[in-house]
C-alpha cells in the first residue's frame, strides 16, 4: 500500500506483491539450463564483494517495497546459501512488520541439518529445493559438478526435520535430458508431504541454447502422470500464483505445473526482482535493470527512494511470455543466475 492506502499497480493493473532478492550470483552447480560451464568458467567475472548489496541495503530495500505493497520475499541466487551469514539477513527481514512470508530457493548442497535449524531459527518460513532427477547419471549430467542425488534428498529431509513446512521441490524438465525422470519423481514425492513442481524449460538469459522443441509441455506432463496416478485440477491459493495446482485423486498430495512457455501467466504476474548488485528487474526475461544501488549509496532518503520504486512499477508493462516469438527470443536477456529465479 502507498501512503494514500491505494494499491500500487502497473500498466496492466497488476499490483506489486512479491520481491525476489538475489543475494549472490555465484553457484556451486553448473546446471546446463542455467550456468553452463561453457560460459560460467574460470574466466567468468562474477560480481565483486564490494558491488554486492549489503544486508542493510537489502533490508532497507525490502522495507521500502513492503510499504508499496510487497508482502512476500524470496531469497535466491545463484546459490543463496553461499552468501556468508545469510541467517543475519533473514533475521533482519523477519522484523519487517508488513512482510508475511520469507522463502528461500536452494539447490540444497549446503543444507545440513544444522544449517536448516539455523535458517528456521532466524525466521525462514518456507524453502524450495531444486532437484531435476532421481538417478545420479541424469542429475550429474544436469548439475555438471558430479553432485549426487542423495545429498539433495538429505537436504530435503533436513528441512523437514528443522520444521520448515510446505516444502516445494522444483524440477526443470528438458526434452532429451530428463523427461524420463518425470514419473519416477512423481512416484517418489507422492504422499511425501512435499509439493513437486514441474517447470517448463524457459528461454531465460542467453547461455542455455533454448529451443522450443526442447520444451516438454505441462499438458504432456499432466497426461503422463494422470495415466498412472490420477490427478485433478485445483484452484489457486492466492492471486498471481505461478504454478497451476493438481491434486492426486487418492488424497495423497499435490503437484504444481509452471508453464511459462505454453500457458503464460503474465497477466497475473506481481513479482519484481532485485539482483545481487542492486539492479531492479520487472520481468524474469528482462533485457535491462534499474539501478537502485547507486541511489541507496548516494544518501537518498526514503521518500526519494520510494518515488523511484513506485515510478518503475507504474511504468511496467512486461508480458514477455505472452509475446514470445522469434523476435523477442533474440533479445539479449539477463542470465537467470544474475537476476534470480
């Protein structure tokens, strides 16, 4: 809400609700659809420490956004657990009175039981874990650092034991890479208490060599699962929810489908993204950002910063996925590891 108690909306009347915060652009995986080694190698220049937003700068940004309508925060990367003392940031964000939900997206490589406990104690409310296959051969081919599946499954168990509820497992599905893992993943997480979400392979950034024929559609995934384990559609919990929800007819859980390619959800998108070096991006498929860091470090007061943030959202008209074409796909888009998922 603004000071006048009116809802801040963009050009398509979409309210601002969700702030995704990338705390670091580095990652300990080299997933082929996100940070392929051909690009993110020893010569790649990551953001320097001094150019990263400090925790205080992130907290101030989140507080300003909360006054404009943001109620959900998601910490992303890169791999956010690489950022030292992340619990300190979560503890600070948890003190913001208008924030209702703080979530973390991680590959779980560093999610020990002790780390899960400390994140929970700091105020983390939910966690999303990326896992793209259950067999080591496929998973290692995707993460490209020979990281085994079992350690991710251990991370999932650690999150559950720490009392982090509503855990979601995210699987990016790419034809010719891991579509054979759809049913094994569905079987494994059926009746687990966790929500498995299938994500269509998207043309984020420039480095993943995306092609439309590599996309396994959500409809195909639904039909595949339904043939073995009958499912039925559910309604959204909240407006702007990106995943279409399906529940098992036997009452033993649900899955989600994120269909940015075949069923775009731009019209309900209420998310804005803050990169690790303080650039604001109004779309996952953005070609440029707006420099917040320089304003934070120039001594601008809260009123001036709020006007800057408000102006960015009110001018927003992004709907890349609805307009996706050969022309839009050729645009030089920002990498997912930089902008956050």
